[in-house]
C-alpha cells in the first residue's frame, strides 16, 4: 500500500500549547509528544536558518523509526536567488539535511508570490537536482500554474505542491508518483478550522491518489489563531482510515 503521511507544518507553535500539548510539558519535549501522535512533520524554520548538525541529530533521537521530516529549503535559494545558480546552494542543502538519514522526507521549495514564471530558470534548476531526494515546488504566483510548468516538473520527477490557500489555491495536478499537499487554512491565511465537508473531500482525493499507487504527504499549516492544525490533521487521518481499502 502506498505511504500516507499526515501532519502539521511545524511543531513548535505556542498555539498548540494547552490545546494539543497538555499544560506542563516542557518545550524540549514537544517533538516527542508530537511524534507520539503523528509520523511526519514539515519543518518551516529551515526557510530562515539552516539547522545545526546537533539539532538534526536531536530531532532524530526524539522521534521513532519511520518518522519523516519534510524540510523547507532556505529562502536564499527560492526568494533571494529565485532558483538562479543552483549548484552550490543545492549541494549545501543536501549536505545540511544529511544527518536526518532515512528520516528525511521531501525537500520543499516554496517560491515567492509576484515572481512570474521563468521556465528557463526552472529547467536549469531542475537539471541540477539529484535522484536521491524527493523535491516539491510550491508556486505562489499563478503564472506558474500551467502545463509548461507541470511538464517540466514531471520530466524531472519533481512534485507540484497541491495547496489550499484561499483564492490562491491550486488545481490538484500530480506530476510524479507521489503527492504533496499543504493546507494553509480557511478564510484568513494560516487560521481557521477545516469543515467536515472539506476534509471529506480531501480524504476522497487521497484515496484516489493512493489507489493509483501514489505516496501522499499532507501538512496542515493553519497553525495561527487557535492553532487548529493538529486537530484537523487528526480529523483527516480518521477519515482516510475509514475509507474502504
């Protein structure tokens, strides 16, 4: 059966305290508690600063075998360089995440809004990626969301991120043999609680993808406000498990 990983975008949110994390749990123990419920997390703070080797090793120690870390690439690659001159920064990225070993999941490249499609830049960047990692691209500017982009990603076995972000949501286009979904909240970005009907719809989509033999990764990013992400992730997982095999 294809893999299914459902979790949240980060675990170090104060909005989780007292709601998902019981009162009295030290922040150093949050990851271990999180990993008692979920088998994956998307790490977003790597967008701002590359983690130290000791930090990555500590993450591994605090999580069980089979736990998966999806890592967001540093903003230097996506926002400062806009995928230009990829060789050195991509090599640095691979080296930085190596301590995670088999706990490493997909590498997420979140491209900035208001950066219009540049296919030449994308093709050059994709050509510099290796085959040992899973790569996913989240394009926030709508000019990227077309067949030319999808064909380029497909040619390099890279995923186009399927995301729900209000009026910037994508179609559910699949470009490789696995799917990566980010759910950024309802209404105001990163806020809100997903309705039952919305989660039912996502559960159906996940069932279809898995029936086609595709691994699926889903991360809830509605971590602000009342921090509904962990509970929405659990609600979706319950729905998926209730689907007929």
